[in-house]
C-alpha cells in the first residue's frame, strides 16, 4: 500500500527558447491586462489606481478579469509606462471564503474568510476486511474425483462507534479549526465531512477539489 505517493517532478531551467516570440507591447494603441483570477473588485481597483496615477480615462475595467489600458505612442514611453504601472500598490478587499481539498494527498487548506454555522455531525468508520486462503481438496484413493483448489474467505467487520457532535458556529478561522479538530477525524474523513457540511448549508465557503 502506498500513501501520498505522487508521480511528479521538476526540471530546473528545463526550457529552451528556439525562436523569438513577438510581444504585443508595441502593437495597437492599448494593452490588455489579464488578472490571474476573475474578481470584479480587483479589476475595478486596478483601473482606479492606474487612472489616479496616469490620468483619467487611461484604464478601463472590461470585465472581472480584463483591464484595457491606453498606451503611449513610442516604444520607449510604453516601457516607462509599464514600469510605473507594475509598481503601483493595490488595496485589495478580503478574499472570498474558499476551501481547497486535495483528494490525493488528503491536504485541506482554507483561508481566513471561512465561517461555520451551528450544526451537528455524526462520524464513524466501518471497515470490512476479507482474507482469502487457498484450500486444496483432494479425493480419496481410487476415487473418480480430481484434486481442486478452493478459496476459503474469512470476513471481519470492524465498526467504530460514532456519536453526534454539536459543532458551534464559528465566525473566525480559529473557531472553525477548533470545531473540526473536535471531531477527531482524519484528513481523508474531513474531505467528506466538509463536502456534506457544504451541502447542508452549514459551511460558508466555496469548496475546490484538486
């Protein structure tokens, strides 16, 4: 049995550029800035900070991921313009509540915006173990039968008692972690528990399974 064995690797400096790649910096009269994640508040803040520093009407938030910026004419001015833009400071709003579950490694990561409503959770494990032992069945002397191999199965069932645990509402991340630790569940069990709590409406967060 292998636990948390990932087939992954990393090759430092393992890429070679065979030919030059055209840059769109010197093309057109505007440049499109794409955010890593779609967020309307972040797109609005990026456009607001650029307009405050470079002048009104320079930047325009197109949607939650794209910000269109009007660029100067010359290539040298565009480089200086982008150098000033990339050093601007943003005051971002608090991120949305999110929990990331990794089913392969059993890891669970949640941000500070995750909250928990009052709920009750019953948790218990049921393990079924089947052992198969080969048994040789041989006929008696001068019998017309033949020797065969049969399987003798030994089935064991182990059930852990699990009571219903009342989990109080948690408005802070520390309260949520304390409530989850009171369950005494393994990370693999918490994957299913968190998804069930989300379906029941007791978990105020978005769940992403990777």
